[in-house]
C-alpha cells in the first residue's frame, strides 16, 4: 500500500515530532501544536490516517491498531526518520503505544492525550450511542453529535460558528460508515494493559478531568503502569483539550519534549 498522505514542517535536521490524530484521523487536528512545535525548532510530521482524509482507501479486515502502527513505521521510513517523539490523541495515542511495543527503537518518547490501555464501560457506552446514531441517521447525525464528545459544553456554546463549520466539514469529508465502524472496532479491541511495563521510554500522559468520552482515570492508570511516565492533568478542556486549552497544553508539551531532546 502507498504511504499515508502527510506533511513535513520545520527544519530538516531537527529531531522529529510525529503527530497522530484520534478517531477523525486528520493531520489538520494538530494545527495549534504544529505551529508551536515548528516555532520552537522541531521538525514535525502530521498525517491523514488510512481510510481518512487525503489518504482514503479501504481498510484490511479485521482492522487493528497494529495496522495503524505499521503505517507509521512506513511513514518514518519514507521520511527518513530513524526515531520520533510521537504525540497521539486518543486513538493516536494507542498507535504510539503499539509502535513502542512493536518497534521500540523508532520511539524516543510518547505524549499520550486522553488515551487508554484497556477498554472501559463508559467509553463503550459512548461508542454504542455513536454507532447507533450512524446506523439510524447517517453521517449527518453522527457528525452533529461529535462536538458533544470532543468539547466542553461551555466551549461549544462560546464557539458556535466554529463548531458548526467543523461539523459541516466532517460531513463533507466523512470516510464512509464501513470505515468508521472498522476504526471504532479497532480502538475498542485495543488492550495492552498487561504489557505496559515493556514500554521503557519517557511518556507524558495528558488528561482533562472533564473528558466526556474517556474517563481521565484511564490516563491515571496509564501513568501508573508505564515505567517512565508523568501525568499532566487539566481540570477543564474536554476530550480535545489540545484544541480548547491549546496554550496550556502546548506549554506543558514543549516542556516535556525539551527534557528529552532539545531541537
């Protein structure tokens, strides 16, 4: 298969931060972080995951997080990147964890944003509801509900035009019901809780305590189970706090990265 569609920013000789998005899969999710990282001197790679965005295409059956980690390995090879600092949001964090298990030499550090190591019943209920919306109402119903899971209610109320524009863009670029179901099934099957001790790289675990989709205690469990992890908590910001609290998030992320490699 062809390498996933991607963008490379920043100086060619600098250490690399690879940005891996959540369920939406789009590189554009990381715009606030891309600008901050490049300004700080990092080389940045962001990509559209297979089945989504500019990459598109059909997915293997059954699809897994291991397939997604394999795409990242191919992307690192294609961009001549020996090792990266991988920053992953939710599903993208699972990709980073899997890559650290499958190819530890390719990972210098991990930054995991509202991620998890095993399924939990609350998130399962949320995904059941989202899949029911998709089945009953199609892409529009599914995408209209998406901000409820991503953002705090007060943030949505304060940014109605932005939220609606994101919804309309998501509908226009919806990858198809089969692809979305396969991606959700892959993240729901992910369980490496018993293998966390094998991931011996520095890890920054970032969680918002008002995340409506993934309980922040999943991040707490990750930090406790990983040998070299630190937990960063924000009381407010929702599942996508890298967007809603981007300044606070970027400051903490850059501080973590600077401890391990200075660009």
